């Protein structure tokens, strides 16, 4: 394990045929753990400041996770996903150069604001995370470990502005996975219990099949913590087992109330019913995110199904009424045959799913 500058003096980077200190100037230690260390460095070739993660290759399991993470990051290029720059190798170590963020992690910001962030700040951070998630989910990946420690921030101070604004980026894809669908079931086949328990969705914590919506549950937890400074569902008496069971089987009561429009989004993110839980593309259009109170609250999948069922019922009712009218005209009118032909034509149109018109009036399906 590398523990100091003296160790780095001996490291030879075979990719560039240079010594480590010919490529990087070490500025500070950003973090350390069982996997290795993270340094803030200046790349002497590109002149950019970067975060450099140093991993020992001798720990094969850690190294394999790292390579998997890099494979995913290479596919994800988005302003709200931390940028991978390059990976270099020595005989014993891998050096992963990443974009350096100047504002630390979201967890560090929350530690400075134990009562929660201002709503506009929380909404802006949520929007950034959602934009990154849309890209991740569009590429058919799940992050699986969204939490404040894995959200990095850039502090942006514009001239004349009293408050600091933040740009948020999603980081740490070590537990991420590609979604795969069963040929026969059509369901996502991920059931690993991966992630951080306090941010796991019920289906994830219980080891059931799950998909992209586990990231949305985690984002709902993050949103609530940003607004209140507390976790919505944790009790003082909870351990990992009791918490996992309770979120999967009990009615969940939040510890603090939110404003109605914020509560609407939170409930659509932390719904146990999957069809009532937003996907990223729906959540990003919510008026709490757009900050426009005139925007409509997006429909969930369950809402769309209810609208479709209502539309189908309406069409069937139209067909029944027209059929009754045809029968009545045919039996009572001397011109019933010609009228019946017209009504029958309209019944066929209705049954085919076309709009039923009368004069200038048109009845269409309700749109969500």
C-alpha cells in the first residue's frame, strides 16, 4: 500500500515510460481506505488538477471492481456524471485519474447544514442528479448506491451573488450493474443485495428482482435528507434487519412534514408500489424540480393505466349507445336502412379506436 510521497518516488508508469513524479505533482490527500488512497494532483502534462485513485493490483477482487467501474464510466459521458480521464499502470498499482470537484461531497455539505438545505439549493442539486440518472438509465445501467457520499459538488460563486450555487455530479460506479431482461419473463434479472441499506428500495433490500426504480427510491431518501436533515423512515431502535423488513412490509410514516409540492415528488419517488414510483424522465418534469408551479404533476405508470382503462370503458359505452340507436332507428323509421348504415359505419370507426365526431366536435383520448 502506498502511504507517502517517498513511495511514489519509486513508482514507474509503464504506459508513459515515466516516473510517477514526472507525471503528477501531489497536492493533498483526499481520502484513504482498504482499497487504497485518493490524492488531489496536478497533471504536469495536461496542467489540470485531478483526483487520482490509487489501487493495489494485488487485491484482485478490488481491482476487478475497479475495472468494471471504468468500463461503465467510459460509456457514460454527461455533465452530471463525474468525468473519467485516464488509467495508468505500474507493476503493482493502477492509477485512475478523475475529474476533481471543488465542493466536496453532498454529505460534507449536509454536515455543515444539519437542519437541511434551502429548498432552492436542494431542488437544483436534485435536478442535476436526475439529469445524470436519465443518462445512466438510458444506457441501461443502474447505479445501485446513490447516497450523499457518492454525489460530488462544484461550488459556483457568480460575481454579486450572496449564495453559493452547486453543480452536482454522480460518482462511484463500483456497484453499478447493467440491466438484463429474461427472454421468457421479460423482467429484469438483477436480484443482488448490493448498496447501502438506508438508501435501498424495499425490493432491493429483500433480494427480489429489481430495476432502474431502485435509484429513484434512493433519490427520494436523499431529497428528504436535504430538506429536513433527517432520514424519513429510520427509527432509533432500528438495526439493518429491522429497517429492511419494515420498509418492505409496514406503512411508512415520515418523521417530518414537507411542503405539499415537495411531498408530492417525495411520495412518487419513495412509493413501494413500482407502478406508482417515478422513473427519472418523469421526476425531472415535476414542478418542484422545474420550480414552475404551473407545470402539471407528471403521471405515473399507474396513472397512465387508469387513463387507458377509462378511455377503453368510454369507447365501449359509445359503441353500446350507437348500437342501441341503430336498433331503435331500424325498428321505427321508414328510412332506417340508410340511417342504420351510417350508424354502423360510425360504430366500426369507434371500435377501431378512431375519434367519434359530430359536426365540429371531436372526442379524443385523454392525454397524460
